[in-house]
């Protein structure tokens, strides 16, 4: 008997109660995290246990993920680097340098707008946009 993993159900479960922002900026990932931590009082840190790896054309590509958990609640923030050596985690959003996933607790519109405004206030950030689930074709790439 063969068991088959239902990737669609896994992906849907992973994305329940999430918000995803796309961020366009030429700022290096460590500098961007430092600025976010300073501005928002967050503690984004590189989480090597969550790093995503894909294999294309016989090569391995590694996408780093920074993580911050809000004290006092279940909300986790994950900041994905969307590109590595010419490949993209979400190819449909090649223009986005970072993807910010808010997960594991409800995020209301007021909080999401506040975070978006804070990100936009960073010098060098060119665009911040909420990415809705319907627009994301390769959301399984974000599942860790």
C-alpha cells in the first residue's frame, strides 16, 4: 500500500490565518532585518533550521528565512528572501525581494496596515503590497 502526501491540504493548513506581504528593496537582508528590528522593536533572527532548499537544473538554491515571535501571543513573523542566485522562491513575484509571512494568530487589517506603513518608512524600500492567496501560484514553495 502506497501512501500519498496531500500537498494541497498541507499547504491550505499552513496558510490558514496568515497574511503575506511582498517587499521590494535593494537593501541587503541583514541590514533590512536590523532596520525592522530597530523600527518595530522586533527580534528578527536568521533561522537556519527553516532555510528552504530547491533543486533546479541540477543545482541547489537556498532561501534564507528570518523569524520573530511576538512575546505574549502565538503570532510568528517569517521574512523570506525571495531570490537566490537568479532563482526565485515565488517566481510569479520576481520583483519582490522579501516575503513577510504573518502566521499562527489572527492579524487584523489595522495591524497589517501599521506594519506595511512602518516598512514603507524605511529608506530604500520601494514597494510593499499584500499578496492574497489567490495571487500566489506557488505557495507550496513557502511551506517549511
